[in-house]
């Protein structure tokens, strides 16, 4: 059966609706309701959510002319990605957190609640094997390239800063376009590429992963989509949802993953890490007269004591 080329899953449902079984018609109504959450669940997760079986979802997709469920899901995901703009995400987010009783403080409460829920679900979504493989890959790499564009740049900064303090040779890839080539040509089998990418995947991600694979570079993808089209391309994927679909998401979940990687890499070879951090301390104290380490603390003490 040929793979579907277009993304208009709605037309396919309407064209074939009368030929569907009763159970498939019920599934069709679920998809036509356009709940964005269904687009980013795996077949097993969605089946559990709907109280049906994975095989039923596969047969439903095939009844619509798809090769299998992944092809249907890909088109449904594309539909929601096309529909989701910054303005619609902002509007949906406000509707989610709005409360007339508490006013603006409800934004704080509910935003924290969304992040807390996502964090609580994180451990269930990241496999032990994938996480350990990511730690091993980073720890054994001579050079580490960290990629991320847009909002992901802050995650690149964090991971690169922490790993650099451990003594790793880290290169930040935070710029798109042809400037990316200035870094990619140095990839080899001794390097590791860690890529942060969410929602709309930049074309630079495809180029970076493709060239990394061609260069025998180990690749780690940190994403919020467990069925990302790039999950099967990267050597290791750490994917966890950042919250309900259709809203503005924070970076709490990917930051938690990045922080866990930093701590685990340090745990992996704590002797080397302590040695490098001690060297950092030596450099800091060697130039303390020029760049005071405790300058801010001293200023605070002077202010609190009235300058005495």
C-alpha cells in the first residue's frame, strides 16, 4: 500500500467514513475532534487512552489508505504543527491558566502545575537504557557539540557551561544557516552531537544529524516528541512531553533532562571531574586580585553593615 503523500487526514476520513466499521467510525470522530494531544501519543499510549487496542488503530489507519499508524500519525502531527502559531499558543495558554477568582496569580499557580505534572511524568518517558547510553556517550567523547536554535539556545548554554567546567571540549551550535557548516566539517568518530529540538524542527537539525551520521559521530536527540521523525535517525533519543499540546511550553522538562545528564556524567567519572574543578579553583584564586571571586559577597556585606 502506498504511503499517503498529503497531510489532509480529514478528507480521507470523510471520503471513507461510510465504509468504516462502527468502531472505526468512533475512532474517526476522535480524530475529527482535533484534540492536539492525540497527535503526540504513541499508538500504545493512545490505545490505552481510548480504551481500544493498538491493532485497532493500525487497522483504522489502513482503512484510511495509510500504510500503518505511524503514517497517519505523521500527517495528524503535521496538521497541528501547521495550525499552531505563536499567537494561537499564547491564546490557548491564557485560556488554560485563566481564573477570575485569583486573577493574575492564577497564571503562576497553573503554570507551575503544568510543569509539575510534566516533571512527574518524566521518569516514565525516559528509559534507563537510553539515559545510561547518553551518559556513556558524552563521558567518552573527546569533543562535544551541542546544537539548539531559538528557545533551545538557553539549554545549549546551560549544558555547554556545565560540561566545560568538567574539562570537556564543548562547541556550541546556536546559529542557523550556512554558519552551521563552519562547525559541522570538524565532526568525526571522536565527537558527540547533542541536539535540542522541539515542535517545529529546523532544517538545520536534519543537516546536522545527517552529517554527524556520515562522520561516524554519535548523536543524542533531546526532544518533546516521542514519535519524532528524527528519533529513528539519532543514535539515542531522550524524549518527554513538556505539557499539553497547543500551549506555550516552558523548558522545565528538557532542563531537568540536561541537568540530570550533567550530574550523571560527573558521577560517571567523579575523579576526573573533581580534578578539573580543582584546576578551575586554582585559576580563579590565582587572579583574584584582578577579578575578585567574592566581589559581590563583599559588596553585600559592606552595604548591610553601613559601609563600616
